[in-house]
C-alpha cells in the first residue's frame, strides 16, 4: 500500500473506452442475427466471414442508436459519415480487418455528468462516440492446447464511447461506467450486461506529478468484466506506476490484462511493438448522410433520460436526492413511479411504498417491475385510503397490500371493508374507549401525571386492542392527551 504522502505527490489520470453492443436484430453490415448464447458459428454468413465478392451494407438502426447516444451526451452529430478499414490479423477477426470509423466519428465531443457516493458531482468530457463492428471470440478451454474460435459475435454492431483523460479516481471511473450503463439502458440501445460482454471497458491509466502540465506515459488495461474490477485494476496500476517512478524505472507504454482473482495486471504487449493499423476508407461502403429530417426524427423519439427524471422527481415531486437516485436507477422503476405519481398527489408516500413494500416484493420474488402484478392505479388507491385516514399505514401494508395480489379487480376500499379494517376516526365514538382504558389503568394514569410520559405508548396500545386496531392513531392520541393532561 502506498503512503498518503506518495499518493498526494502524484496525480492519477484516467481515460476510458467503453464498447456497447447494440440491440439491433441483425449485425452491423450483414443480415446475420445479432443474438447472444447461440451455438458457436451458427450466426455467420459469407458477408460476416468476408468471402470474396461479398459486399457489406450499413445497418440503419445501428446508426440511429449511435445518434441517440450522441444526443444523450450532448455531442455534435456528424452529418457525413464514412467508414474505414482497421487492418490487423488475429484469429477472431475473420476478414483480417475491422470496419470502424477513424477520422470522422458520428458523435464528436459531449459530456456525461456523474455523481459520487458523497454527493459530489462532476462532468466528464467525451472525446467521441463512433460506430464499428465487433470481432469474434477466442475460447481457451482449461487443459486444452488449442484455441477455439466462435465467429457468432463477429460483425455485431458497437458504439465505442471514448472519454478525454478526464477522470481522476477509480471511484469516478466506477460512477462513469454506472452512468453509461444507465444511459444505454434508458435509450434501449444496449442491455448493459458486462458479464455477457455486451458492455466492455478498457482503461488508459497514467500518473503525473501534481502541478505538472504534461501527462505521463499511459498503459491500457483490458479484460475487465465488472465495474468493480475496472476500479480495482485502475487502483493497482496507480500504485504500480508510482512504485516504478519512485524507483527510477521507466514506465513502458503497453497493453496489460487484469486478473480478477489476484487483483493484479500483467503485460500483454508493448504499444511500441504494435503494427500500424493502416487505416483507409472502406471502399465497399458509401458515405452515410444524416439528413436534418432524420436527425429531428431521432430527437423527437428520444425517451426521458435518467438525469431528467432525477431532477423531475426532486423539483416537481419534492423528493429527497436519495429517493430520486433510487427511483431512477432502473428505467422501468422510474417510469412505473412516474405513472404512479400521475394517480396520486402524495409523492413522498408513493416513493416510500416503492422503496419499501414494492422493492421487498420484487426482491423476494425475483421479479422485474414489468412483472409486478399490481397496477399503479391500485397502489394509488391504497395510498389514498391511508391519506383519508380510513386505515393506518401499518394496516395498509400488512393486511390490505397482500390481498391486492390475490384480489382480482377488488379495490383497496373493498378489501378494507371486507376485512372490517376501516379506521374509526369519529372522536365521539373513540372517547368512550379511551375513557375505559384510563379507568382500567388508574395507577398508570397517576404515574403518567407524575412525569412518566413514556406511558403514552402503553395507553395507545390498550386503545388499539379495545378498538381491534380500528382506532385512528391521530384522533386517539389527541383524545388521550386531552384526558391525561386535564
């Protein structure tokens, strides 16, 4: 572990490259199905494999998805797009080159606001978002000397989101990835599953002296399959590079791989040894021109984004930041809650139900909110029942709420009436019950009046027993207070 003195001597500099597989039905330049988990080498064609005489064709939906990402990040959208060939030879690259965008990315610049655990907010600058196709996958089975290659993934549409060297801590990198995952899911362009490889991240890490104006030599870390592992790999490189600098050893610009089991990185290849990719314009593809009409059409179809809903929940619904953050973590939860708020004016109660009983049910049953059997209207009716003083929250959550899962079309009020749960709020009806409780506990009344105010809870418990749980706590407390104090 590095000392705080050494840590404070250097500035960590991080840039991220995030690949997001797009949720199109077909591949980037071929009609092959774009699916995960199929048998190896079953989602391929002569176009994907680059057979002589075949011609690629651009997937319009993939271009639209890239535009969505750029709009969400306030990037400048390039109107005249050309593709290039990135030439390198590797077993999982069937054509011997990858079709990508080199000099002219579809999205230029842009920003991604992030929020750290302590509430600190930062705006991360993007360099670009560009389109390309994925490579296949090399499979190294334990105990086998041969490497197997599955080309199903080859040709899958990708957007690569490249930041400026703008991040300064592993925590910021984690928060950035979490925000990107949220964004692509809200935009419906990627499922964000790092375990399945549909969201992948490479980290460029360097260190420079505090106050320096020139960045240090960077290393690129690959093969990280979770946000936590990205943060761990960055922290490891942070310490390793400082250790080299302090020992007077030159930092080598190289590509390194991360071992999640050991938490350390290992060299794969040096950057200096890489062959030039020999980019040149893809001769088989015409430029993709994004017209004003097409761009406006995509803008019009843009969904509400997480930051928009986060601020709406605080500014319009008056929720605390914690509630807003929880409710916007998932697009489906956010939209369900927004629909609920159209049915009730008690937004904080709605939030409490979402973060309490609803969340517990979804977790216990392993359900997504889209599989939740109760409709927003039904939950709004239950909230209204509590607001009107007809039942307490505990009665609503413990007795009526469970009935909603099995009551076909039965309203909360009907359930409360059927189970005889309607709260007694009439003071004239409750006063005799309270008087009876006080008469039966005369000794305790004397103790209360002599200063033992904590007995109020006991009196309330007895009132609830006598009323069979139907006494309105507010009204009962008011009557108890008046009779005990006078």
